[in-house]
């Protein structure tokens, strides 16, 4: 079974266009998604996709705190405990 990080990286590759990142190049987990050119609407849609994929609830107040892919992975890790 793929790790949370691997699954999130795959979802990012399939669903988000990150400015300045060539296709196939690994995403820096500390990259702020909004600063990387991902619109707020795309970020919200991505969070909904992740919630569905991992069968977790991500309340709006938590979504607003999650600024990077690394923070999202950490959030999901904490939900799995």
C-alpha cells in the first residue's frame, strides 16, 4: 500500500498545476500552494478530493491552516492515529 505522501504526490500530479515545477519533478513539500500559483478555488477542490480519497473530514477552519502539501500530509497522518 502506498504511503500517505506517495498518494498525495500522485493526487497533486494528477490534479494541480504548480507554477515553476516541471512535469515529473517532485514537489517540494514546503511549497505554499497559493504562492505557487494554485488558485484558492483549486485548493478547496483539491482538499475536497483529498478528504474523499482518504475518507476524512477536513473542516473549513483546518483547510485555511493547511498551506503546503507537507502540512496536508501531517494533517492526514494525525487523523490516522
